[in-house]
C-alpha cells in the first residue's frame, strides 16, 4: 500500500515500522496515516535572548558589510553566555563563558535523566548530555549554550579572539538546509554572514574558507553520501532527462525544483550502491529487487522534476556527470552499510516523503508529482528499515555498535538549537527553515524512537552507554 505521509501521521508511521520490523519497544502515538493535514509547528530548545541591542562587530571587505549585525546576547538563567544571535540568523561566540545548566529534576517526558543530562522534550523524550565548558566536549567541539543546558557543537574556532583581526567566530549550517551547526572564522572575502542574508538559500563556507550564498542541499530525495558529504551533479542543457513540458513555473519555483531534480538524480546512484552492498553481504533477493525498483522510481522523479524546473522560454535542463570516486568501498563493510542505510534511507527517505506530503504547490501538475514522490519515498523508507532489520539480524556483532553510534549522532543533532526564524515560502514549497523543522520532526517523532527500539529493550540507556564508551 502506498503511504502518503503527513506531519500528523509520523507517530503512526513509526508504529507501522515497529509492527513491520518486530521491534521490542513501542514508538508511536495515535495519529492515523492519511489523516488530517495538520502542520504541527515544531518547538525548539532555543536559547533565551535578551531584548537589548548592542553594537555590531567587525566589518569585512567583501560583500558582507558586517559579520554580526544587531547582535542580541544569549542569556540563560540570567547569565550572559558569551554568545550572540546576529540579524543574519547565525550565532557568534564573542567570549568564552561557561554555560548555565537548568535541566535539573525529572520530567513527565523523560522521567529521571542521569546526572549531567537534560531532557530534550521539545523534540523527543531523550536524555541529552549537557556541557558547561569546552573542556566537557571532544576535540574540535565547543559548548554552545542553550536552554536548558549546553550542547557540544563542531567548531574550527573557540571564539572571535581566535580569528584574524576584525573577524568573528560564527555558526553556519554544514548540512545545507538541515540546520546542523559548525563554528568557523569569518573571512574578509565573505559575501554573506548568515542564512537570512541568502533566503531562500543559505550562507555556506566553501573550500577556501569564505562564506557565500548557495542553494540548500537538504531537499527531497535520498542523499548520495561519500565520506559523509552529499554529491550531486551539476545541471546542463539537455532534453532527455525531462518529462513532457507542461505548465511552466516561476523562476523561484524553478530553482526549488532544480534542487529536487539534482537530489533525485543523485538518489539513483545511492540506490545503485545500496544494491551492490546488499549483494556483497548476502542479502535476500527481495531486498535487492526492491532496491532496483526504487532506483527506477528515482529516475522518474528526476525526469518529472527537471521538467518542472524549466521556466517558460528557458532551455530544458538535465544532469551533468556525477562524481562517484570513492563511493563504494573495496570490500564489503557491514558498519558502512548500517551507517548509510540509516543516513540515506531511514532518515533521508522519511524526510523526503514528509516534505513532499507537506508541500502545497499552486500548480496541479506539481501537486500530482509531489503526491507520487511522497508515496514512493515512504515505500523507500520502509525498504531502508527492512534492510536495517536484516543487517541487525544477519550481522549482529558488527551492525549493532554501528546502530548505536548513529543514534548518538542523531541525538546530538536534535539537541542543537532550533532555527531562529521560520518563514513560510510564498509558493507552497518548503523553505530552508521549514525543511529543517520537518527534518527535526521526522527525527524526533519517528526515526530516533524506532532506532532506539531496534537497538534493544534498554533503548535510550543503550545509546547513552555507547556514547560514554566512545568518550573513554
């Protein structure tokens, strides 16, 4: 049965997964698949900011005129944390202060968290380890102060004082639209400061260390990950990857569909690799056959999206060559399969199905395309979960530690502060901030509860022990 996911149906989808996978613990609520169209705005463990306005910091010589316009100090429990929220949507760390901890006691959501942990109840009922100073975090991380506790966050700088003259240590989204933060020094050559400077895209740090605006990469479609980085093909003029051209979109809509098309095209490569990995590890024929059927689905999705990405009077576009170097390990690797099936399938396909189902495009053809995509991607998500269940059963000793590591990584992601500003798009297709909210909702209401259930009857406790063991 094709499943058209809605935000209001995530708990039911999680329950359906557990029934299909035979997991030992419950994860889900009472919502009904294909139920109402509720939009369920996501909450966030966002920091409390003061209303006072301080002077903006340094200016760059590139297109960005100031690295932190209208900085608002982040205040938690009445204490200045040393962080600011800038008008561009980025965080700045101007001083190294300790992070207050207010997540004490118990909660109805989590019960009693261990000492030093707080309940991430705004996203999921999970205990998250709090930090107070950078010394509590791993190398390459700093303690980002949030309410109710600090969260260890990737960083290439510790504060603005560690950057060059006139530069700042500010955050940017390394996941290109999914809101996974890292702190890096600004550059005099930066042409943007934060995501709000680049809407509807984002402000990203390139290989040269400078910030510039770019399209969001966290879009509909199974990501093709190589060394934890997404790969997509550039676009070029060609007609063979376009469906029949019908109603033509506006320029803004076309840009959105072009990102979708590139992601769907990359999904073909992701499924090709997935099928090869299944074969190398001795998977049953149904999983292999379903992965090839999914590959054909993604080709159709890409063709439809490239057609919808062609405005009136414009040359039809299609994909250029796709770099696949290093995509497939030389030997079969159970841990790599588990890592990729969770990131590309259990997460990527679930989020893709949700985004397609939540979209409300004005064009009837676009709406029909997204309805098909939502149904297909829901089926692809189920394939990922079935494949994960098989890997856990057939390769238990190698697969289960890899599963727990992925749970810990996703728990760290949802503990990050929520997007500062969520502005709906004008054309009914998800904006970057809306997409980040959808991803968090999918992670916290379906993906993480089911992964924890698959990890064993001890659930969250098992993932906490895994994290503690990794830090020794």
